C-alpha cells in the first residue's frame, strides 16, 4: 500500500497525483489520510483561526476532493480515505507502518512568508521507515530520468534499489551521482592516503551499482563521478529529472535527516525520495 497525506494545499494535491501514479505502476492500493489536530483552535492557511468542528468538516471535504482527483487521473487503482485525529507528524508515522511508500507535500503555503518547507513533512521524512517522497506544488515537465546519489554508507544500497525500481517502472534512465569534496577525506594533492580512501569509496559505490542493477537489466544507467559538494551536485543533476533519490543513515547522522538529504530537500525543484538505511 502507498499512503499520502493531504491538507488542502497545492503541494498535497501534487503529492496525491504522484502517489496515484506510483500506485498504478506498482499495482498496490492507495490510502489518502487527513489529520485533524486536537488543539481547540488552529491557524488555517489564510491566517484565520479555525475551530475544531470546522477543521473536521474541512478535512472530510479535502479527502473527498483528493479521492475525486485520484479517480479522475487513475480510475483503475483501489483508493480509500481516512480521517484521523492527533498530532500530524505522529499520526502520519502511525499510518506509514509497513507500507511501500509515503508521499507528502514538501512545501506549505504561509500567509505571510509564501512557500516555506513543511515542518511536518520534514519531521516525518527523518523518522519514517519506508521510502518517503516529498513533492513540490509546481508542475514539471517529464524528463524520463531518475537521479540517485551514492556513497559507501549503509543507506546507499536501499536508495539504489528504490531508484532502480522507480526507473524501471517509469521506463526512465537512471543517473547515478557520486560526488565528494576533496577535503572531506583529507584528500589533498599530497595526501595519497586520503585519495586512496576516496578511490576505495568510488569502487565500492560502483560495485554496488552493478550488483543492484543486475536485477534491473533493462534500466539504462549513466554514472557521474564528481569532485564537488554533494548537495550542489545532486541538485544540479536533478534540474532535469523526474525524481531525486537520496539515502539517509540515521545511525551516523546527528539528526534524523542527514546533511545531504536535508540540503537537497530544501534546494531541489523535483520530487525527492528519502530512503533510510
């Protein structure tokens, strides 16, 4: 099953469309969830305070509209809706247990500041077990390419597996980007030990690409090996991509989302999938 959360925003509408497309390609059901907060009053997207009863009614309408959109775009998939009450991030995490994928809008519309990173989506992306796709509201051209970042971390294997699957389902090219900074491993011109470590990581990543790709022989693969900041390299590569996939190793990062994952979520214009180790 694929789960998507809706709140009436344009980003959530884009997430519903993405989730419906993936449900169709994967031949799995889709569950659309709306979370109604428990606070007596809550500020709406326009800045006005909404009482709990009004929020509940608005939530039911949001679910009906999302279901209608799915049935219009992907009439063959099985779709259900669910309204739950609680703290949004916690409720979404509870709904995303043992699912194929969770899809959320990546940016929220704020009355004073415009489009800002959705704190609920960012929180969930750092803690959910399944792959989570964060989708922006703007319409993008279909480019037929998936980008994935690789390194020697434990999250690389799951991220590659997910990226190969997405490329196969979409009949797209997979662009594998391995970027590193020269000083990240002490690899200066006179530091052969640092350069050897970089070389070893590149070979490990390349071997992993070959191993995972063996199960997806029909996927065309392009490899980019770059000495550059990983966030900048991945963001640039994803400029003409349908999806950017990054791994995130919670055990090795001081925060649930690693530095690279957090960076591309803020800067990439295409949908971003975060896959944990």
